[in-house]
């Protein structure tokens, strides 16, 4: 079965489509969004500090591999944590490759500008997802 549409085992004759279990837990979504936002802020802070250390390399690598794909996953259904991690890394690298190809084809080679635009767009998507989750929690509160 696809993680997008799983049959509901509770109904006898009819099978309804339900969201995967992991998407229904807003706490995990909030934690993931907040961790990605903290990673983005830490990466920007370390890069602006001008240090050339192994910490900067590791932060930039983690941010490159997780933030764009993680932000995109806020709009896609995912079945479990391992699938989400794999999709986040692969989508992030694909997005980075598309941006790099665009810079090569146009001759406008500004990787810092591309990284800044990408982190900004990803952070906006993460904040919008947090806002959506909080608004849903407020509506469901008694």
C-alpha cells in the first residue's frame, strides 16, 4: 500500500482512505519544523561570523541536506520518520542541483545568493507549517 492512502481497517465493507499515522501527530511536526529552523539560524550565524572551522562545514552540510527538502515535506504526505529523512535529503540535493544548473546555464554564478534565497524560502514554508499546526490545535481545543 502507498503511504499516501492506506485503507482503514476499522470499516468492514468499505475501505476509506486515511492519512498515515505519522502525519497525524502534530507534536512531531512542530518539533521537526523547530529543529530545522534552529539549524537554519545556527548555520546563518556561523557563516556570518566568518569562522572557518569544522563546525561551519558540518552545519552547512547538514543545512544543505535537510532544510530545503524538510520544508518541501511539510506539503507532502510521508509514512514514517526514515522515509521522511530519506526524502528530505534527496529532495534537498535535487533542489540544490536545479539551482546550480540554473546558475551554470545563465552564467550568473552567485552561490551565496542562491543559498540565501533557498534558506529564506524554506524558512517561510516551515513557519507557515507551524502556523497551520498551531491554528488547527487552537480550533480543536475545548
